[in-house]
């Protein structure tokens, strides 16, 4: 099956994010309740299992009601508030009802330099009714799995949550009325061609002139357009993408640092090492030795 430039770039970007997801709480509330979630260094999300609640956050502009199957994500770890929906307050002698939700955290490789993370707003909400059949089914499986015990439950939950996150990102990328960053670049056919080339052939000897020719634009017009949409200059974007690929390759002990540098288009191993450390804060050797993830938000 032949994929479009947009599909190729999005798939390569999502494959390269090195996403780590963990379900940290399985909560159930009854009656009046309120939870304040402070800002964190990690992304946060909540999947509503049953019932409904209200979410409040600066990025939303006002309170919003979340219902069963809805997912709310805070990719940059923004603080927010969750509370009972006043409209559902129980009356005397009535069933008080309850709200359940799965709460989790996620982190990205190379943090703020990750093109997917940079393209996401402070808050993303995917409604169960709008996410599509696959999203609704996966959310239901995740919620059902959370209620079951057994060996490997946490691993399964984390894996399902990571898949749900990917679906949510794809939904946002295709439906957002005001895309930014990578998603804004993919909406421009000329810039999308350049992104496809960078993501699928990072080893080539790309120059500003070659990338501008690929876009069918002058160098100055291309540089301005690319930087405006992706909020980073073309050659800097290329360097960060190469580093993200190098990070993954360094996990393979059969590949030397010199071989990885050559595979990604660098003729000098020392130059590659210097660039890698400048962009990540640590050297390739520490990654190979199992150092901590870099640049976490």
C-alpha cells in the first residue's frame, strides 16, 4: 500500500517519539468531589470510564463536561482541575451515581525537541463520539482491562494507553482547525514534501538549497515559510530529527558510534558526537550505557 507524504511523515514521527506511557491511578468518585492536578514535568491524561465530570484548565477558556469514553490530555503537563458535574448532583433518596477514570503520565524522547510534542497544544480532548470506531473500541478495552486482575495487568494497561494516545494524536492531526508545528507543516503541500524527504531519508546530504528546490521555492521564502509553520529553522529541524534517530540506533550494540554517524549522513564521528551532546546534553556513550531519557518536558 502506498502512503501519502502526510501519512509517511506522521508514521515516522510517531515511530520516533519513543513514547513511554504509564497508568498511575484508577479512580472512582461519588457525590461531590474535586481534584486539583498541579503542573508536572510529564504529560498527563484522563480517560473517563463511567459517569461524567467537569474539566477546568487555562487552555480551555472555561469549564467543559467530559463523559464516558472521553479522553483529555495535557501534553506539556499543564495544571488543571477535575470536579463533579453540578448538573448531576444527586437528589434525596436517589442513586448517587459515580464517576470513574483512568489517569496516567507520558514522556517523550528528546522532550521539547520532539516534533510531535511541539505540535500539540496545552490541552487535547478527544470525544468518544468523534474519535472513530477504533478509538472507542480501544478505550473500552482499556477500561475493561483496568477492572480485571491477573498477571501482566499493568503492562497491558500501559501498552493499550500508548496505542490510545497514538490514535488521539492522529485524530487531532487530521481534525484540528488550527494546526501548528509539524501538523501545520504537513497541511502545506510544499513543506510536506520536504518533511517527507527529511523523515524518510535523513542520511542524505541535505542543504538549504536542496530542500528549497524540493519545495519549489526560493531559499529565503522556503526558510521563512518552514520556520513560521514549524517554529524552528529547516536545518535545525533536520539536526534534531537525525539526533532522535541516532538515539534509537545507539540502543543497538552491534552499531558503533562511527557507523551510526555515517548512517545519518555525518562524515566525521567527532562532529556527530559534538552535535549530539549539544542538542541532548549528554554524549552518545551515556545513551548506549542506558542513561536517562533526555529533555523530558
